[in-house]
C-alpha cells in the first residue's frame, strides 16, 4: 500500500504545481460570454454533438466524466485549439476566434465550472489549467505524455529514463517541433525514474542504442502499474549528447 501511495504522489506532482496556477475552477469566463457561446453552439455544433452536449454516433460528448478525463491535467489551450482548428466539420464555415472562446465558455458552464468577472481570452487559455471539479488529480492512465530525462540501459534491453521530469500530457505523440524541443532542452532534469519500452512504435527498425547516455525527450502512452510505471514510446528526440 505504501508503494502504491508513493507512485500516485509522484504522478500527481504536476497537479500539485497547478494548485499555485490558475485553473478553470477560478472562474475564467463570464455568464454573458457563456450565453453567447450557447447561441453559437446551438447554431454550429449541436447538429453533431446534440443540444445537450452528450454527443452521438457522429461526435464525442462535450459533457460529463469522460469528456473531463480527456482534457484534464492540461492547459485549456489544448481544448480550445482542438475545437477552433477542427470544428465545425466541412462544408460548414469556420467561426471567428472570439466565437470559439465563447463556445469553450459555454462548455465549461455546461460541465458545472463557475463563471467569473472576466471573459475568457486567447491569452488566458494558454495559462489556465483544465482540472476536474474536485481539483488537480493524477494524469489518467493511458494518457499520451511527454517526459525529459537521461536514457540509460544496463544491457541495451531494459531502458529507463533517469533524472526524469514528471509526465505532462501531450497531444502530438508522433511528432515534435523545434519550439517544443527548445522548451524541453531548457527543462531542469527531475528526480524520477520510469521505464521506456516498445520503441518499434516510433518507426519500424528504430533502436534506442544511439541515444544511450543522452538527455532526451520522450513521448508515448503512460502505463501505470504498482511499482512498474512505464511509457510505450512513440517519439524519442535527443536534447543533448550527454546528461549533466
């Protein structure tokens, strides 16, 4: 039991850090903005996601525990970017940026998150965390995550990230860009240790051998198990030729 508690505490560390940051529990939209969002949603989104936001055969729900688990422990910008770049589906025209913000406000209101005194903005979504209605929690099992650490192996068979940062949710598990790599390079190494495996998911024939001893950025699926947390790797990039 003690081991399990320690594992959950380690996974929850990013959530604890979010307690000092703004979250959607802090009232990040106004009631008037949510009302505008409701009108826009009914006109442009309800055909697929339904008027009650519960989705159907053509679209996932935008309300309830399943929806919250899909987006929590991440910046609100991930949800906003998903909606504003993918919805509504063609041939319907794209909406104005502020209209998407209004719709996000309506979705938050529909999920029971409180309104505040300031409207949600494109800058605010970048610094606001999406959390459950009970506050920050551990990242859900099988989430796609990003971790920075030192890649080590005693026998080139079992690979481990040592001095690893805490896993953070990531929405692009199969690709990366220079901005993301630059941010990862600047990260201070952590104190964690996590097994990394199944490198064939990166691409056929991929091997971790050339990266041994390097500071790396790893993306993949987080698998939580008692005393055996691990990541099924989908992307591995070198950040420095050696670890400090």
